[in-house]
């Protein structure tokens, strides 16, 4: 049988024990929440994989197009992280913009990411 006592009714040792038990319960509850969240994430992942498989089986061509687009977005994102975009503020003056258009002063061309699919194809993509 559990007796509920206030802190005023407990001695110092009992207060320490009660605080320790509360901390232990809070930690246990937190672990249970994390465990349930991981289970939910796993269920969502399994459901997404099931839907992907079902879509692939029902419409292979559409699924392949979707997969190619996803891959292209990923690839372009990776490319844009490697190559830098020109970052002119507009106050660089005509000489700076002319240098950027022709290449840098030391003769090396700036690398840039194609803006559209058409430009991407022109670069050999």
C-alpha cells in the first residue's frame, strides 16, 4: 500500500530518495517516449517503402520518371554546393561585370551552375 506524504512529513534522507525516484521515473518516461517515436518513424518508413514498391509495380514508367527527377534534383543540389554562383551586388560597376562576362582577369573562367535544364544539357549534362 502506497502512502502519499508531503515533503514536510519526510526526513532529509526520505526527501533525497523521493527526488531520486522522481528523476528515475522521468528518465524512464523519456526513454519510453523516444522508443515509441522510433517505432512510429519505423512504421512510417515501412509504409513509404510499401507505397514506393506498389507504385513501381503498378506504373513502372511513371515511377522511373519520378525517380529520375528526384535524382536530377539531388544531383543539381550537389553541383550547386560545389560551384559558386556570381554574387555581385549590382554596385560593382561596368568593368567588373565585363570581366565576369569574359572570365576572370587571370584568364580562368568562373564555374557556374546551369539555371535551366536546357543550359544543363548544353554543358553536357
